């Protein structure tokens, strides 16, 4: 018996068939899920570092230089030789300096003899004593002459009185004319004697003045050679200073090591004339190394003394460690490989451990740990992208989280970060799955697969 569908049933069947075809077409034409790379949000230790190249150097480095001008004798040491503090490492021929010292000593003796000879040009003590005795004798003669003047004046006064009395008596006829003339003659004689006495007194006074002048001349001659003595004294002082310098230079022709260690480099090995200050060799202890890392000044402000340093790419597989000991206070300008001027700062770090398999001037890759914390919720930096923040006007950070096979954009708060990982402060939970390197094709609600 042939089964027949009613028109209603046929319509229903046709409707179901069309619906099935439409669903199949929708499934066939639906976009395929986008293939993405994902990573899980997890908790782990996070460290923020400043990564730069560094180089090793000896901590206590001594440059031994020529202390004086002279002929350097050949240095018998080689780079790498071990030396002790105070050991003779180089020598300058001392003969020229010794000859200069002897010549200066001879000149000094000659000047001292000339200075002593200055005293022979001064008046002797006996001459001064004779001049003083002459003054005393002249003064005594002057006093005698003045006494004779007084006697002559008294005698003249008496003779004048006798003359006047004789004239009176003669006029009265009491005496003769001859007696009056004798009295007048006596008065004239006494006047002449007074004149002679006065002349003798003047001569005595002149003798006193002459004797005093002679003494003054001798006394002046006593100090006249002082300028010669001062000149010789100045020359002697200059020569003595020169002699001290020459003697010191002569004593420094033997050059000793300032410290124990090894010879790092020989700059002047062969014998030749060198000037004072010429570097001859470098000495240091190759076992006491430190690390010099020059970083950008903007990175240096994050570094503190005591920060840990990880050393990699030094030629071995293990990681070496150091500790920041000094941050130099002054920056310097350096031109980068791209021709950009940069302000950089040297960070000095002390290597940890003994027997570090490095030498002076080795290149290493160093990472200065400026922040580190354990059990930090973190997300790969490659999952972050800039987006409009809902909490502020400034752009924020977002990630795409995979939920039920679909990408969902979510804003997150980021804390510390390094080149690979970032600290998550808010917006994600542990074990959330985020899309790495999101492209413009990824949107919220987009189906993804991984």
C-alpha cells in the first residue's frame, strides 16, 4: 500500500528540510576560529633589571712611571710576572744625577767660602779701638785748650786793670813813663796769648770732629759688605734647595713596586731616555677584580649601592654574581652606534666568590637587579596593548582573555615590569589565559583557538 502525505505534512517536511539546509549553510559559511598563541597568568618570582654590557678591571691598579728624567735601563720583567711590594722593578742610570749632586756640592762650598771672605773686608776691631782712642785724646786736648783760654782771659783782664792803673798813676806823676809802657806791653802780650789759646781750642775741636768722622766712616765700612753677604746667602739657599732636589732625584733612580700583585702590562721594555712621568708598567692583583658597567643616566637613578648583579655571557654556562659598591657621581657623554649622544654613568660592582674565571678587561653581559619580589602575579609583556581607560583620561593597559573559546578584552593595572613579564595589580586572576601578540583581527567576542 502506497503511503501518501497530506499537503500539511508535506509543507512541514519541506519546511524542516529548508531549515536544515539553512543551518548547514550557516555552519559552512561561518568564519573559522582565529588561531592565536596564549599563555597562562601565573605567580612566580619577578625581577626588574638594568641590562648593559660591562667590563672587568683590577681593583687596585698601579701605573709605575719614571720619577725623574734619565736613561732607563732595560726592564727584565714580563707581563704576568708576580712581584712583591717594594721589589725593584725598574732602574734609571744614576750617574748623571750623581755627577750633578757632586757639582752642586762643590758650588755650595765655594759660595760658603766667599761668604766667609766678606768679613775680611770689614775694618778690624783694633782700627775701631784706635779711632775711639783718638777721639778721647782729641777731646782731652780740646778741654786743655779751653782751660788755657780761661787762664788767658783772666790774665788779660788783670793786665788791662794794671795798664789802666799805670796810666792813672803816671798822669799823677806817681810812676815813670817807662812803668806805664811796661803795663801796656803786658796787656798786649796777654791779649795775644788769649788769641793763641782760642786758636788752639779751635784746632782741638776740629781734631775731635775729624776723629769722630773717622770713627763714623769705620763704622759705616763695618756694614758695607752686608749686601755681599746677603747675596751669597741667597745663592747658597737656592743651591741648597737644588741640591736637595738633586739628591732626592738621585735616590729615586731605583723604582720599586708600590704593591704586591702581577705585572699587567710593560709600556717601556727597552733601554732609552725617558722623561719624568713616562709610564713604564702597570701592576695590579688580577685576583681582585671589579666590574665597571656604564648605564644610561636615566637608568642609573634606579640603581642603589648593594643591588645584586647577574653576570652572563662571559664565556661560561653558569651565572656569576656581583654587588654594586659605587655609583660614580659624575656622568659622561658617549655617542651611541646610531650617532646619538647619551649621558652615561659608571656603576662599579664587586665580584662575589673566589677564583672567578675572568681577567682584566673581559667583556660580560650584566643585569643589575633594581627590584625583585617572590610570588608575584604576572603576565607576559607581549600580551599587553594600549587601550582607553575607563578609570582615567590617560590610556591604560588591556589584555585579551580567552573565555569559552572567545576573546574578551579586559583592562588591567600594571606594576613593575621587565622586558618579558609585568606585575599584575588588578584585572586578572591566576590561571587566566591571555592572548600573546594580539593583532587588529582580534576583537571582543571573536572566536579563537590555540
